[in-house]
């Protein structure tokens, strides 16, 4: 009989969203009329921007004509038109990213998990606690040892490196899911310095870079000196341009990142770019042509204008949430450079107890912080991916809940 990969035995039950759904269903069964507002989901709520729809439709029509039909993409790494647009976008905020270091993909989730394939199982991985769960699960599946860097109140939920700890791989996410914090130039430089000192590689998830508003927060790790020697950057059109159901992202793997061969063996692959190219060549066949055309359109002046106005809507919602939390004197991070707001559960409750109270007494759904790591036990995540009306109503209910329970 086939045996399950033994690393899977070390995975924790993935119960966060299942448990949330279960609790909501139970509540709805007993309270069918309750006007529930969902403020916990990380999916966007605004549709694809019109320029992306137009470009995608046009490209699909091309696929139905003999002369313009496209089959497999030669490289599977993305069409030149899209890689050029991505490189230009980087240039726009001062980062130099050569086109041959860009790999177009179906999104940041698969890339942030799959990138683990190119690193030997004996690599020690540093992951912030709390974190996007994919980093932990994919490290476990590939048999790697994990150590945690604490994000907590004392560092305002922006974990910093522990210089006394050795590390080979480091997952960072800025702006962060779930804490909503974004690293400053100075903080990110400390991580790059740490990586260089350890000969480590940073896997930098910039899925939320388009939400950055403050000038002291870098939109890319490549704005930090020496990052090209140690950092892989993963990005996505999902939250930037509403591609969660359309699927497109990109990963930058600099050729300057050297990889050592294990156990003194010789290898023809000596850098991360060649290793990722080899991995993708075997396991990935590219993103569909219409989707790549839709993604290209996002970078046009009209596309940028349209996505900016969508992000502005989410930003207003984030402001409504942070203003309410400030008035209620509840400690929080996020909401300024991020669609996520991460706050301390009131009355000293733990995050699951607070989830139940908020659901039952205010009919508002959020995400218990514990689902993202130990340091989230007393924290709660709300998102700005909703309508303004729902966000305002949810905050009115939170205010009432806090007054009623005083
Ligand atoms: C930090 C982070 N990275 C990646 C993703 C997934 O992005 P994609 O839709 O491109 O797979 C998410 C989605 O919630 C995320 O929060």
C-alpha cells in the first residue's frame, strides 16, 4: 500500500476556517434571521477592474482565431510583454529588476509554498509568529526545521532578527498578513544584513505592497542594499487588482543568489534562479495567455488609476475600523499600509472566546488570531474587504457591544 509522506504527520489540523464556518453554521441554525456581517475574509469584494476584463476578453477572442491562437507558452515563465510591464513597474518606484529574473505564476500562495522545493530539507527556516500559514505548512511538508521570530506587542508586531540564532531561510511578509504592519527601510535592512551574515535566503512576500501609503515603508525588498544577493520576492495581482479568482502573480529570483551543494557534492545548478527555473520547468506550464494580457493591462496608466480607486475604497474602510478602535482605546496594528487590522481582544478574552462573543452579540465575524500562531492567542483580525456600509454597521455594533458589556 502507498504510504503517506511522513512529513504530513507533522502538520497541524488545518481547522481555522473550517472551525469558523462550523461556528457560523451552528449560530445561523438557531438564529436564521441574524444579519451577519463578515469582516474576517481575506478575499477581495470589488470585481476585476474594467481594463483587465477588456484585455482578457480580447485575448480570449485571439485564442479562437487560427492566426493568433496560442498553445503552450515556450518558457512557461511568462510572456515578454508581461515581464516587461512588471520590470517597468518596479522601475517606477526605483527598484531594478531584470526581466530574466521574473517568473510569472498563478499566484503568491503556490510560489511561497513551492519555493521550498529548491532548498535542502536540512535548511533551518525562520518564520515570524504570527504568519500566513502557508510558510509553516510548506516548510513542514518539505521536512525543514522551523524556528520562530516573535511579532508581539513589544515590537509592535514587526518581528526582528535574533542575531544569536543561525538560519538558512527566512520568510518575511510586508505589509503583513495578519498583523497589518509594514517594515520600515531600516527594519528591512536589519533583516537583509542578518541574511547576508548567515548566508541565508529571504523569501519576501510582497502580496500587499500596493496598499503601502507611508514613504518610510519600502514597496519592494530590492530597495534595500544587498537584497539582490539574498532575497526572493513574491508578488500577486490578487489583492492589488482583484485577481483572487483570475489567478496571476510573479516571483523575482535574482541570479546573484548563490546556492551551495549539500554534502560536498557537485551540482550544475549553483544559483537560486537556475534552481527555480529547473523546478518550474518540470512542474509548471505557465499562466494562460488571456490572464497574462489582463495582468499586463493592470500596469497601463488607466489600469493603475482603476486599481488605485479600488484600493482607496478598502483604505476608507480600514480608516473606519481604526478610528473606532482608537475611540474604544483598543490596541491595534495595521490598517494604514494594509487591508488588515489586528487588535487586542477586549476584556482579556482569548481570540476564540472573543470570536463567539462578537458573533453572538454583534453578529459580526472576524478571524481569531490564534489561527496564525501562538502570538495571536489574544488578538483578532478584521479586514477592510467589504462595503463601506457594512464596515460602518459592523463598527457601530462593536461600539454597542463594548458599551453594553462595560
Ligand atoms: C501574505 C499572503 N501571501 C499570499 C497570498 C495568496 O495570494 P494569491 O492569491 O496570489 O495566491 C495571500 C492571500 O491571502 C496572503 O495573505
